[in-house]
């Protein structure tokens, strides 16, 4: 099978699609979630025998966000004004988790890049108000990261 190379942006998009089911179904496996994200409208990533090609960075993001979810959610909650995590639209919450995970744990991704990528995902999967909200939360978090990294 010819392997199609994904950009980091496309991988973040697949991570968002993979992480979405975890907020609704605690029994889903990481592999099932990633497979679903790839099979949905992406036949070019599935070989004739049904095996998906999973890029390493996608596995890193999905695994990392799942493992660090409690820490990521605490950081998000700490930077919310008059909001709770339950009020945040699921796609926006997952986008925030991915961006903060990259800011904290992926050294080769500058915080500014993670923030910009989060805004691009929000532009595609949410609305303008959500984009402003995500930008506000991440802009509050970025200055605190230098002391934590």
C-alpha cells in the first residue's frame, strides 16, 4: 500500500476526530477511536486487508491527551472565567486539550504554533465565538508555560 503522508495539521484533525468518542464512551479503545477517524471518509489510509496506517505523531497525541487528560482539564478549568468544563462544546474542549498537550509535552512544537493550529481547527469545527473563546483560554495559558516547561 502506498502510504499517504499527513501534515501535522491533518494529524491534529485526526486526533480531534479520534479523541471525540472518549468523552461519550469510556469503553472505547484508542485503536478503535483512531481507526474510526481514519475510516471515516479516508479510505486511502486503509489497506486492502483493512489495516490502518497510524502515523506516530497521531498515536503520540491521542495517547498523551488520554493519559494527561486530568492535568489538561485542570489547567483549562483554572483559566476559565465564569465557566465550567461541562459548558465547553466538546470539539472546543478537545482542541484545547490537544493544544495544551503539545505546549507542555512536545518540545519541537512552539506554543505559538500549537495555539495557531488550535485556532485553525476551531475555525473548521466550531464557530467564530468558539474561536475567540479558545484563543482567550490558550492566550492566558501560554505565558504560564515558560515556567513549567
